[in-house]
């Protein structure tokens, strides 16, 4: 099971350059990344009972925000395992 750990924002900042990123671009990129998770059937909502099982393992995930230098008009968002 994975728990998404969201970084603080807005404002959102590029993980590498510290540049402030536009909220609308970040939210669009986040929605696109979540849609790819849905399309790949890589996630599902866990039932509360599952989370209480002794063998349950919760994996933290976080957003990585970056404006690609090769495509400076695009904010890249990746949901990654911690």
C-alpha cells in the first residue's frame, strides 16, 4: 500500500532550481500523473481494515516537481517512492 505524502504548496517550487512554479501547471501535471497511475491500474484505494492488518506495509510516496530544461514551458511531476 502506498500513501501519497504531498509536499507543501502552493506555492510550488522546482526541486532542483528552487524556481516557483505556476499552480495551474503543477495541478495539471499532477492530474496527468495520477491519470497514468489509474490507466496502468497501479493503484487502488485500500479498505480501512486492510490498513489495520499487522502485515500491512504502507509505502510513502511523494511528488517531485521540476521544470525540464529541454522543455522549459512544461512542469514535470513524478510520483515516486520514498
